[in-house]
């Protein structure tokens, strides 16, 4: 699995900490930016992530902005992107089991590092259930 990560300035520090966390596990994340805490626009990083997923550069993405809300909205505007804001442990599991999310989102200013790491681990351990969920995702892909 190839995982890309991107953040705006509000998520920069958490992005860097995710990279360290996964490096210790032998997983290198594909860093799509930003490179520091200078103010940038989160839609630009959602676009980079969408391109990375759609091109096959990555199979899964992690996006981070201050709250996670703006970058989620921006990412979900791209066809084929299913971005889920993992605001609880249950949502982390269900985002994979029911929605087959291919981009997970965190709030760099609204979630603790340990919450984010735990939720990412929960998401990765879950498996898409298919069935009725597959039918619903097909409707989304067709434009509802």
C-alpha cells in the first residue's frame, strides 16, 4: 500500500509527526506538502492528493488542515475521491468498512496526535464489507 500525506499550514506539524510515526514502522509516506507553517490554501493540497490517488502514485491518502473540515470538502469534489474526517474511533472503522474511504482526514488543531494515530491504525485494520455498501458507492460514482 502506498500512502500519500498532505497538509496545509494548520496541519503541518501533525503531518511531520505522522511521517515519523510510520517511519518507525518501516512505512515511508509520500509527502505532497506543505513544507512549513507558512499560510497556504488547503484546496491546493486536496488537489495534489486527488491527483496522487487518481494517477496511482498512492492508493490511500491522509489529509490534514486545522479542523479537517475544509480539506474534506475540497477533496470530495474530485471524482473517485472518498474522503472521511475521522473524528471518532467508530467513524475510523466505519469509514473503511462502509464507505471504503481512500482518503482519511484529520484536524491538526482539533485532534490530538494520539487520537489521530489510533484512528489511522483502526482504519487500516478495518476491511471494506462490500454488499449493500458497494451499491451505495456505485450511486455516488454515478453522481447519485
